[in-house]
């Protein structure tokens, strides 16, 4: 065993997470640039295509994610206050909300698929360039976001088990804190995706 | 300070940990072993990439098809580019010397996240294998060049997906290494090592790490978009679906210009470490070098358009990008002046690392000045996509990174392997390499100015003479390279034992035994002086 293996640095771990979050935001940033360019080039088509999306679903998903961000933050406070049971419940609620978000996304995507709108579909190609790009970006951006939800759920599941086994405690909770940070990042990306696809028509 | 203290601890090369034999290396989280893993992987890829380069030069030794078909040549320059750029010069110096020496230089026992560090190497190997599989799986090897330009990258029938995905995976490795280094530098500097007492190689790694972190995601998402384009026909960059291929070029260069600084900043860091040690003088303008490092990292983000002057952009944009390109040359020039001033009136010890560092200055200046020729709008239109561009970036990237890498390996070899190499052969190899390098690339400046385009397996008869010279230079250079590498490989196994501080240098890595013990330092040192304070040396310390 080298001395480094016993080395623990929570501040360092948190800086690392923040840096990773920067890279994630820039990853989405590339898609946001592409979105901005094509929206500027095809304003009318983007307007009509956006009306095709189910705004109610979008609002519901936004609410789900906002609540889940609150519960994950509360679960951390609960751990810090040594209230393990409460923390377990709050993490579970967060996980449930995340899964619900994915279920909604699945219904939404399935609905579009049912109408013959998916990348490369004949119906979409008939609609024209602006629509192709709008729905292409819609599937790509919400798809990548959904993938991040899945990763966030995995991290929080690990955190759940660690809280259960007392490996995340009021003196050592950086994993849950970082998982929470990641979850907030996923949330904030959605906060930008939601108006861009559902609200600006 | 005394080495008897350390001898009770086994050194990192012979240390027996949890796993035995080769697994003790593949699963080691010791930053020094990971550095060596990168060294061997990168050298192997480099030999392959250099061999491809030689084959292309042999093809160009006479007009017409000499040793290969046109399509083979297209595959070769693509693979040469992908290997050299994504597998060698981008990870290169940070992965090898950064991993090995960053903790030693700042007085730490390891990087901040040792296991993440090992994971980065594994991701690197995975990415390399995926990228190289494009050669053997499926249809023909990729033929787009390393830039994967749209729309060709999703129209060509060749095996593009593995190459693009491989580059994407390699980006992850790069991001994680950068992240690790930033946290390491923020959290693990030895007590007393304030920011302005940090040696310049760690400073350059710090600037580099920020670029790795903030620019790499852009190429990541762009490559994913190409993958989506090829598999799902989303239309991001496909003009038949409303997409814009020029947008691809923008996104690609938003990363790939800063990537040039991912390559060159650490190279500059090595040179800044070396010159004071071999001039026995404090570095001139330490703060100016630090500030210029950060300025290069920052301004480097805003110059990407200079790769696209002929691709269709507004006059205003062209002017702005050209102006910013000239601006970014200033901090680079500041460094060159500082290096020269460091040498001025120094007591210069001409040894192998110094020869590589001095020739770095020479080729880097030619590369930098020719970059300005390309950054100027009028000359760019004339020289765009000619052999001049190839000469320019081989002077900068190969000349910059390659020479600094060689300077670094000859400087730190005694520390890394605990053995000395034969300096006679090392100097001979350097001489042949340097002459071959100039013979190889210098004629390409002239060929480009005369109008010979890049990326063709064939050329007009009037370019024959200079191409012959260039191809002969390639052979000479590789002969020199072979001597250098064989000399080092022999030394790694059979060289004489190296002292702790063969060059009389002052930075912390020279205070520990060669090779360093597993934990680097028995007691973490406390820093009280500037890293290059050669005025405190006694005359006896200055002798070898
Ligand atoms: Cu550039």
C-alpha cells in the first residue's frame, strides 16, 4: 500500500466534479450552437415544428426534474444531519422521479415514432429541411439528455446503496454530494432544452 | 535530501505490489508506471506512424504512381494523421512526462486521482484500438484525412465509423487527464510552493489541462454528430437535408486549433525547464512565461477561423480571425525571447538534451513565422491546401512537440530508468535527425509556394527535383531516429547506473533517487525558493 491510497481529499473530489460538469455543459454547448445556427436559418419551419411537440408533457417533465433536484439536495442535508432513513427515502424519491421522466420521454418519442417522425423517416424527409433539422436536433438533444439522466440515476443508485451500508456518513458524503451536483447539471440542461423546443414557437 | 534515507524504500521499477509481473504494470495506479505505460504505447504508435510517413515520401519520390495506388495513398495520409495527431502529439507530453514528473515537480506523492489516471490510460488504449480497427474491419480504410470533413466523412464508402468513434474515445482520455492535472496542481503542491514558485513545466501542463477540459468536449459532440449523420441521417451537416458542411468545419476547428496548443504548450514547458538547467542560470522572465502560457491558452480559442479562409466566410470574420491569429503569435514570441535571454551569458553545457532544446528553438521559430504567412489573408489564399501548409505544421507540431519530447526524454531518462545512455550515439542520432528533418520539410515550403497541392499521390514533373530531396531527407531523418531510439532502448536495459542529479538541475525531481521510490518523497519537502535559483549553487554543485 502506497501512502497515496490512504489519501482523501473531499475538496479535490468536488473540484474534479465541477470540472467534469464544465465539460458536460460544453458537450451540450456544441449542440446548442448547431441549434442556434439552424433556428436562425429556418425560423418558420422551427416555429411550426415546435407546435407539433406536446407542451403538457414538457411542462410535466420540467416539474418532475425540478422536484427531483430539490429532493436530492435534501437527501444530502439529511445525511449531514445523520438522518439516514430520511436520506434513503429522499434519494429513492429522486430516483423515482428520474425514472418517471424517462417514461414520459418514452411516451413522447413513441408518439412521434407512431406518426412516422423519426430520424431518416420518409414522412420527415417530405416535410422539408427546417423540419428535418428541428426533429433531428430534438431527438439528438433530448436523447443525449436522456442518456445523462440514466448515468445520473446510476450514480445516485450507487449512492443509495452506500448510504444504506453506512459508507456515506455525516463525515464522508462526497460521493452523494457529487452525484447531486451531476443531477443538478442534468436538470439545468433540461431547463434550457425545454424552452428551446417546447416554448419558443 | 540524503539518498541513504530513501534506499530503504524500493524504487517504482522493481516494486512488487498487489499484482505480479505485467499485471503489476497494467493495473498500477503509480503515476510513474502509468507514465511509462504511455511512453511505450506512444512510442510504438509513433514508429508505425513515422513508417507510414516514410512510405508516403517514397511514393512521392517520382511523379505518377510509384509504390502505391491513389486510394492507398489516401488511406495512408488519413491513418498517418489520425495516429500522429490523436494518438501521439495530443496525449504525448502530458501523458508521458506530465504523468511521470508533475507530482515529482510539485512535491506530491501522486496525482489527485490515481485510479482515474489509470482509467485514462485504459480509455486511451481502447480508443487507439477502435481507431486502428478501421484499417482491418469492414470495407476500405478511411480516406478523409484526419479532419473528417463533412459531407465526405458520411458519404465515403470507407470504414469511417471506427475512426471517428476512436477519436471520440481518445477525447475522453484527454479530458480526464486534464481534469486530474488541474486538481493535482490546485490541491497537491508541496507546502511553500506558491503559484509563482511552481516550475514552468507544471505551469504549462496547467494551461494545457484547461484547454483539454474546455475544448475537447466540442470535438466530442461534433464527432458524435458525424456518427449520427452516418447512421441515422439526421442532417446536421448534410446539404441535401438542409445541413451546413461549413458549420462542421467551424465546430471541428473550435477544438482543433486549441488542440495545437494542447500539443505545443507542454513542449514549451519542457524547454523552459531545460534551458535554465543547461545554462546554469535562472530562467529569464519567469512571470512573462507564465502569463504568456495562460494568454496562449486563452487567445488560442478565438483563432480557429484561420483554417477556413477559403471555405466561405464574411470579410469581417476573415479580418477578425486573421488579426487574432497575429495576436496569438505575440505570447509565443515572448517565450522565444525569454529563452534566448536565458541563454545569454549563461554557462552553457552542450549535452544531448540541450542540443534537442536548441534545435527546438530553431525549427519552432521557422514554424511560427511560416504560421504568420498562413495567417495573413492574401498569402493564405495562395498557399491554402498546398505543401507549404504541410511543411508549416510539421515544423510546428513535429518540430515543436517531437524535439521537445526528445529533449525531455534525454533530460529525464536517467531519472526515469536510473541509467545513463551513451551520449556519443545520442548526439550522432540527433545530428542525423536534425539534418534529415530540415532536408525533408524545407523543400516543401518551396514546393507549396510554387503551387504543389497537398494530399495527392501524384504531382507535375516540374516538382520532381525538390520532392527527391525531400524524400531523401525523410530517409536520413528516420535513420537518425532509429539510432536515437535504439540507443535509448539499449540504455534502459544495460546503461550505467545514473546519479541522482546528472545535470546539476535544481527542480525537485532531482532531489530524489534515480529511479524514484514508489512514494516519491520520504517527507514532502517544504519549498523556500524560486525553482530556478541557480545563484544559490556552490561551484561543486555545478560540476557533473
Ligand atoms: Cu489553427
